[in-house]
C-alpha cells in the first residue's frame, strides 16, 4: 500500500529529518494525531490552554506574534510544558519573503523562532530561495519545514498549478521540507510527505471571514496525517471544557486514522 496507508511507526523509515521523526514517534506513542492551534493573545492564556490540551496532542501550533505580553519566560514555560506533556512545537509563521530576509526573520528578532520551534511553515510564492534560506538556519538545528501547498480559506489562490509547483519544490529539498499544509494527500502514491490539515471543526461549516471547516474523519480520509484544530478546542469556556474537547478531537482523529488503515 501507499506509504500514507501504513502506520505512523512504519513511516519513520521514510524520514531522516529529526523533527519529522520525533513527530511520528510522538504520534505513535500518544496515539494522537491532534495538533491544537493556540491562537490566544496573552501569555497566561497560552499557558493555560497548552497545559489543558497537552496530554491530548502530538503538536502545539503557535502564532507567537499575537501574544501581547510575550517574553523569554513564555518560551521557557512552553518548553517545560512540552516535556511534561510530551508534544512538539510548530510556529505557524508563514514565511513569504526572499531567502536573505527569511534567514533573519527565522533566526533573529524578538522571537528567535528557530531556537525553540521544531517546525515552521512557508509559502512557496517567492520560489526555492525561501527554502534555501530557512534551511540554512533550521537544518543545523534539526528543524523541519512545511510548505503551504493549499489553504483552507474560501477563494484561496493556492490550488492547481501552484499546488503542483509547491510539491515539486518540496521534492527538491526533502531533507528539510517534511511535508505540507494542505487539505488532502499530495505527491505521488509512492512518496511520503507529512500532511497537516487546518480548517477542522466538528459542528461548524466555517466563520464569517472565509475559514472553511471539515470534520476530522473527512480530512483524515482525504490523507491528513495531523489534524489542526484551533477555535474548536480553545474556544470552549474553562480549562476543563478545553481539556475535554481536546480529548474528543484526539479520539476522532485517531479513529479516522485506524479507519484509513483498514481501507
Ligand atoms: O490554510 C490554512 C493554513 C493554516 S496554518 N488555514 C488555517 O486556518 N491555518 C491556521 O490554522 C490559521 O492561521 C489558524 O491558526 C488555524 C485554524 O484555526 P481555527 O480556529 O479556524 O481552527
């Protein structure tokens, strides 16, 4: 069968990248293909949500630039929580500039993303120089890159030839590019890329700003290896409710994976 129809453990053989390997191992160990997107804007709230969902996730996705009271202590505490609960970190930076600029954005500034984030992502629109630039910083640190090959939002231009050209760019940098942000399985049947799919929620079709949602079962059925859920989890009121919701998505995501393996 195609690599993506095999177990997460067996797919380890297809990856040299340390971040991708650590993610596959974590998914298998925790039986979780859930990534929670923690899109909240204070340090206290970030830490509260991460502590609540930590046991249920393989990956925490951040938008570090929306945190009003960001400081180095937040990064220390995030790292402690990642050890306590056993998850990896993905800063959803969506780099989109020339190679020289993204080198600086990835390694410097207030956030120093490369120093703490196992994964980050980039748009392919500038061409391969963006990958070369990010790789020059990230590869020595064992980081992994995801290319945005498709988006979940209504009217996205990332489709068709753009998506195909993005897959081709990934093929040419396989040591660093470990997969895609996409809505479905991409690449040839004999290739193995990690597919991380956002725009996932139970019981909502979308929001008022173009976001479009599918269920965990639907996206895993189309090839998602990791489901990314934001408001569907952190949007619940109270730490206990957030914890329960994360467990619910974890179970849904894993059941869908087991279903896919049977197909
Ligand atoms: O195509 C995309 C790519 C990303 S990374 N669509 C997305 O929604 N995202 C991100 O996933 C987005 O920036 C947000 O952080 C998360 C979805 O959040 P939700 O609250 O709609 O689940």
